[in-house]
C-alpha cells in the first residue's frame, strides 16, 4: 500500500465490500481525524480504520477485496 502513484479508482463513489459485495463508503472519523470504512450489512464483519486519507482507505479496501477473492483460487 505504499505506492503513491497507484490508481485509487473513482473517488466519488463507494466500493464493494470484499465479503458480501454491499456498497461501502469511506468516511472521516471526527474523533481521530482518520478515515474508515465499515460494511453496512449487519452480519458482515468487514471493517477498515485508521487511514491517513480517503485515498489510502480506498486502496486498502481494494487490496483487501483482491486478497479475499484470491483465498479460494
């Protein structure tokens, strides 16, 4: 995730949860001044937090999705 020139995708829209394909958005946590994403589905445990920027949170979400999809390949 330390690649600063990596394409982060369309920053206007949320992405899909790695586990259940629900739409996930990235939000800012006002308490810690960091960014996070949480799957909106109640029974899905996917969450990411502590990112310095919205772009880094989206890159991490994409990397998590790619890694999760490759588990059973």
